[in-house]
């Protein structure tokens, strides 16, 4: 069975001690793991997508050095207290395989019991279920921690595949946030989706 794993551990003062990520068996088709230098090609492909660089720090210049810098930033997210950034890797039955995307659990509002989730899958690997498997695994793991009462996810209104991914992982559509986020040169509306720890209790 695939494993959610990473060699990350809380190091910064803002990182809660109970959020350590260790081996954890999950019924999903992906492995979530720490970023490595071998994931540069994933970053380079994502940088050619018209949307991903607008809402992330994925570089667009096509340079290996920029892609490596992105990888290092992801590895530093926990140190800075921002949260957990994982490579979504295909599962080949032997452990972590090729990186197909990224998913993050961001802890800026953890003091209020909230965390947010964001993800992307590189263009050549979409429509294969990777985003759904990664979101399900990360959400289930996050909501097992007492500090996390609510997960939030923001999706542009036109992005129907992402709405469907959110809904399939137990997230509920709460409404439209007008002019919520700067995307490129424009302010964009976002749909808010949420999943609560209590939802797990009610549905489980």
C-alpha cells in the first residue's frame, strides 16, 4: 500500500510539535514526499503551464537553476513555519516514483484552528486521479491532528475539475469570495471550499 511520508520534522518555532510527518499507510495511488533535486523536470514542465506560475512560485524561465531554487524553497517551508510542501509522486509499488505535481498544507492561521490546502498537477499528468488521491490523503492526515479543526481550499470559478476534486474529497462549497486573490495582473474571484474535523466524525 502506498505511504504518505517525508523526512521533514518540525524545526522552526512556528511549527507545532504534533505535526511531525512519519510513515502512515493510506489507501491512495500516490506517494507524498519531500521534494528532491530529481524533481526538476516536473517543475520545468509546470512552468510552461499558463496558470500554475500565476498562483505559485513555480518559475517560468525554463532554467534548471530556477527550478532547483524552487525545490529548495519547498524544502524550507517547514523551517519557516509556513507549512508542509510535498511532491506528489506516482506510486509504482516500490516507493516514491516520478513527481507529477505539488500539494501543500499551509499553517498561517493554525492558531485559529485553520489550515489551507493548495495543489497542482503538471500538464502531462492530469486526468489520472493524482490530485484527488493527494488531496484525500493529505486532508485525512491533517484532520487527525487536534490543532486542525478546519481545512480551506480556494478554487477559481471556471476550474470545474478542481471543484470536482474538492467535492470528491469531502470538501463543501461555501460560496464565492469576490476579488479574493491577485492572479497575474488581475484580482480574481474564488470559490471557497472547506472540510471540518467534525465532518469526519459525522460521516465516518
